[in-house]
C-alpha cells in the first residue's frame, strides 16, 4: 500500500469520505469505504468529545462500542445510538487497567466479531492537577504517575489489544485525541502537556510500525471544546468549540482507502476550515 505524507494529502481537493448524516454542516466529500458493519471502539465515550464521536459514528452506520469508566453514561449514549436506528454496545472500561482493556476488547469481539476503528479519547485534563501542583517542582509523583497511566499507558494498552484483530481484517484506523499542549509548553499545563507529547510520539511510532499492515494511526488536537455553553464568558478567554467539531475529521481518518494520512497530529478547526466545513462561525459553542 502506498502512503503519502499527511500534509500532502491534506492539500488534496477530494477527501475520500461521504458524511451522510444530514447535519447542517455536512458536506458530500466522496465515499470510498462503507461504514455499514464496521466497528468503532471509542474510549471516554460517556460524555464530551467521546460522546459526540460515538453519536456521529453511529449515525454514519458504524457499530459503536461506547466505553468509559461510568456504566450509566455508557448505557445512556448507547441508547441514543439505538434510538436513532444504530447498533451500540456499552462497555465499562478503565484504560489504565490492563485486565479491563483486555476484557473490553474481548467483549467487542464476542459481540461484534471485529474492531475496525479505535479512538483513544479517554484522558485526564489539566484540571486533574491540583492548583498548588501546577508547577513540576511542586508536583506529587502520584499525580505524575496517574496522568501518564491514563493519557499514555491507556492508549498504548488499547492499541496493543486492537492491533491483532485489525491485522486479521486487513487494516484499520487508530485515532488518538491529543492536544496542542503536547506541541509546546503552556503555563499551568506542564504535566498535561508532557503526557500529550508522549501520546504524540506513540502516534508516530505506531504509524511507522504499522505502515505495512494497512493501519493508519493519527492524532487530533480539538482545542477547547464543551458540551454546553458556559454561563459567563470572561473577557479574553478562548472561545469554546462544540464537541461535534471533531466528528468530520475522525470520520475521514477512519474511512481512508487507500491510506493518505498517517503519523500526523491534525488541528480539528484548521482541518474543518480547509475542507469547507466552517470555522469559529460554525463550531463555536455560541454559534
């Protein structure tokens, strides 16, 4: 299989994906892979970006595994997918626990028989770090370890368990939800940024190792996203984006055939703008 660089592929005028779900921002971008029957395992899918991705992939025709640590949220999201005519499986999953990951992937294979797409969305955010420990010199090693367990070890464990069934299918896609904080230091986000930098390296290494197995591995940087508009908007604060802003890019990355983009970390808003899906005027939570 031939691979182009991610940046070269991003400049192509035709993207191999049809978004069929009829949302106001949807565009016909040309289809090469039918989603019907394919399986997407999405971690951290009980709320936020993960929930938006689960609903989006469900509408697109994927069978969706809704996985997070909270069973009630998983079932609620799975019910929404089923009510819309889709198929979903709710699985309780702690990505930092090896046994839990093995059980979740085994359950997926038992119920759906395959895994085509893994989206590593579960992660700890900067708010997990106590205010008095934002600086590395003040950071407790327990916080350091836990953030790495969830943001770094978790995606590794999930990928490791999903790769063999993907290889058996003849290919697949792994998408890691990263952050711009992993690209450069940001005040108050030191530990979070380090964990996301590690995730970015995991993306690159897996892409290199799996390039002959027809498995693409990419990261996305969503920016500041929220499910519900904040009641107040501090002057100078970053404009929050809708969690749904991540859906088009992830659908594209999941549906590549042939693979044109792998080993990249893509900015969600920039990608949407470049492919005619709008910018802040469409994706701001206040729009």
